[in-house]
C-alpha cells in the first residue's frame, strides 16, 4: 500500500507577553482550516503551533509578577492552549522554546553554524526596544531625546515604544554571504513568497540595499538558550524561534522520523509584520544548514478594527473568548475566514460582524436548513427518499453543486478561504432560490408526490454537501446539520463530496431547531463595544500618539529629515568584494575624513573603475554595519526607476564634505 501524501503547516509561535486577540486567532484558525481540509483530502497532515518563550520582555514580565521566567511562561502556555481548545484548533504539536529537546537542538544548530564560519564574534551597539524585541539605528527612531550637549540619550521606536542604548559583545550571522543565493531562489521559485507583493518588498527594502550581518546572541539577557561554547551569551530570538519548525519534528534529536516524513513544510502562515524574518533569515539559516527550504511562506494581512490597527491602548482590541461565549464558535471562525480576503488587511467592526451572523448564517444557511427539515417532516413524514429521476431544475441544481465543489477545492488549495466561502454561499443562495422556483407547498396541494419527494431530496442533498464543505472552517455546525438531516457526521461513508451520494431512506429530526438564532443588532453591537472598552490598558502618551499618527500616514517630520546627514564625497578607489556578485567597496573622501562604504551596485556598474574621481552623495550618519565581514561606514544614494539604477553623482561645483539640506 502506497504511503499517504503528507502536508505540513505551521503558525508563528506566539510571544507570551499578554493575552491573544482575534488577530492571533485569525492566523491560527486559518492554519487549522487548512489542516482540516487537507485531512479531508486524504493527506497525512502535521499542524504545528506554539510559543516563543525567551527574551528580555519575558524576564521583565516575570520579575514584575514576582515569579521565575519559567513559571511565567508555563502559565501563559497553559492559557494559550486553553484558548486553542476553545477555538477547536486541531494542532498536532504545541511547541515551546523552553522545551528541553528544542533547547538541545538549537544549541547544536548554533555550534554547527559557528564551526563552519557562518557565525562569528563581534560587538553590537544599537537602540533596543524591549516591547518590540527589536534594535533600531538612530535614524530609524521616530523621536530622539538629547541632553544639553546635543548627545542622543534615548528615543521612541516607530511603534511608539521607548528604546535604550545597548552595547555588548555579540555573535553575528553572515547573512550577506547568502544574499545572492537567496535572490536566485526567489527567482526560481515564484510561489515561495505569497502574496507576490511581499517578495517585492523584501527584495527592494532589505536585499537590494545590502543585507546586514545579523546579531544572534545577547550577553545582557539571562532568560534564553546559552551558547554551549560561550555560556555568557544566550541565543537571540530568531535562531531560537525560527528553528522551532524543524526541532518540533525531531531535527537534531535521536528520533527524526517526523522530520524525514514532513520536512520541508508545505506552508508557513505568518503575519505580514514578520515576513522579513521568515523569508530572509529563515531561508538563509536553512541554506547554511544544507536543508531544504519550505515550499511556501504566506504573509497574511492584519485584522484591523474599523480600518485602524488593533491596540489595547486605543481601546479597540477584540478578544476571541468574548465573541465565542456570546455568539458561538462558528460565528467567529466563519467571520474571520469570510470577511477578510486572506493576504490582505481586513476590517472587523461590531456592526458588520452582527450583520453577517444575522444574514449569512441565520437568514441564508440557518433558514435553508430549518425550512427544508420542516417541509420534509410536513410533506414526507420525515423521510428522505432517493429521487427516481431529475427534472430540469434538479439537474441544474446538481450541475451547480458540482461546479461549487470544484471551485471550493480550487480556492481552498490556494489558501483563499474567503473565496471558498463565497462559492459555498452562492450555492446556499441557489438552494434557497430552488425552494422558491419549485414551490413545494403548491406541489403538496396539487398532490404531485413524486415531484415533491424529488425537491425534498435535492434540498437535503444540497445541505449535506454544504455541511461537508464548510466543515474545515466551521467545526460545530456541520455535525448539527447532519444530525437534523438524520445523518451521522462521524460516518465517513456519509461524507462523499458528490451530488447524489446521500444516505437515502432515512428520517430527519422531528423537531428542527435554528442553529444560528437571529440577534438584535443594537444590543449585540453594544455588547462587543463594551468588551472592546475593557481592553484599554493605559492612556497613550503624547509621543505614542505622535508615533502612531506618523506611522499611519507614512509621513516624516522636519525633525526626522534634519537627522539625515547627506554629504558630497569623492571616490578614491573602488573594487569588487570577493565572494559577492553584488557588492562594491568604495574608499570615499569627504574633505575632512575618509570612509569605506559598501554598496550593492556592481550589477549596475560593470565598469566600476570609471567611478574613481566621481562625486557622489552619501548618508554619513548611519550606524556602521557589517557586510561580508567588512564594515560599511555610510550609504551611497542612488535613484531607481524600473530596472534602471544610477548613483547620485553630482558635478565638480559641489565641494567635498558639503552638506545637502
């Protein structure tokens, strides 16, 4: 007997610094829906989720609570598992980065990369945001604080959180070594990053300007995985966190059978804010480990609230528990997968949510079920019999059912959950129309028993197919629909996805009950808004409000512009960087100082020696960064239009060291 086809899907592992919102639930429900769909298609499926448990923020949270970090993350992991149970998430493994087997595997991965020269020891200096778990250059800060002498002493990150200066020894990963290979992989695998706009963003914003070597350890944090050969260092977030996708399968352990069976992953589902880490850092790590890359990374959009980013401080966070407790699980799962096209940002509003519950679920599907079962009881003594033949309307309904099944499968295979539900609900609408077209009450009055039995059978069969198709997304309603039709949802033989496969000559329930009761809109909207108001954690500071406004509008202030130091420099010499097909190393004269600047312009200047003597504009107050093990002390400016890229060369009338302003 041939082995089953396999399918491996993952969510990000969630950082347990607080309560999870419907935004987190969105990712996890999407992954769960896909896992359930693939199982229904006969795939042996492995679905992974979990928690990313190390870092300074966790240390601080635990200290504030007066407990050890391990105790803190134990409690949070339990809370998250309880939520996933409430949302009926069918994961196969819940990994925690504090799991001993994960820790051991990460240490082995680090030492392997260190031994082969992909990791080296250096020193890191940067502005660090604890809340964001991210470092920023001074020019990236939304706001800076200076002392009386003009020295920068602090600032505000783009997120609105405060930063602090961190300077410490650090091990670095040679990301730049793999940049060209990664770009070629993108080109050879056009479906690797979806939606395609995410790939363009990665290439234009991060790879083309030149990949910086990545700091991968910290000495100022205790709560993390120690580096075996240098225990004062702990492995920093991304090697630790990203490795979970392979350590969960037993990579680096005595039993790697799951790894051999399921790797590479079929799809990593991630929010768009962490696409960079999954499409640049993670593939490069796998290349360095000589492992296959995942087949696809899908960066979905955000769940916005009234088209605004969800935030506790704004008082607009929505938690899944309050929605499920009030409206039932399937209402939430349906809404998140239907109202938000997967891959794009989508907006949740209490008004839209209640309207969809009332119209899509109660009116369309719920009413179709209730009317059908009631009529079967009234006209057929509750019995569903196989029709002797089909008339024109019945044949048309069967044809539309087949088309719906094909479209549903096509959209689900592409992770287009919203479009899959759109197709199903068009069929729901068609079945409701079929009732109006056939007028069963008239057929009964006229004594047309054969025609009436056929109509009832076709409606019951339509509902059976609808229940099967919605079952990966809505996990409770399908069994309720089956039960009212007299079917057993646990009986695989009754779930053939083809029109006409109904288990005939069975009785429907005698007392149908609405599975989606209608709601009073004003009352339910008020309830959701009250729950949202409870989420307010603190009043926004003036600087946080300013940062949020700037981020939303994508503006910079004159203060931001004033931070950028652009000077005229002259090329003393230029040469190709060994081992890179992209980088050129410039020695530049700025009048009162000389600098070395690395720039990814080799492709655009094949005769680069001709640049010697040219005057070029450069940003000179960027923090130095390492590329291919060499320090770059600034950034040369260039223009780009289409495939044409040109350095910002100026005339001899501009003096060396002259400041652009």
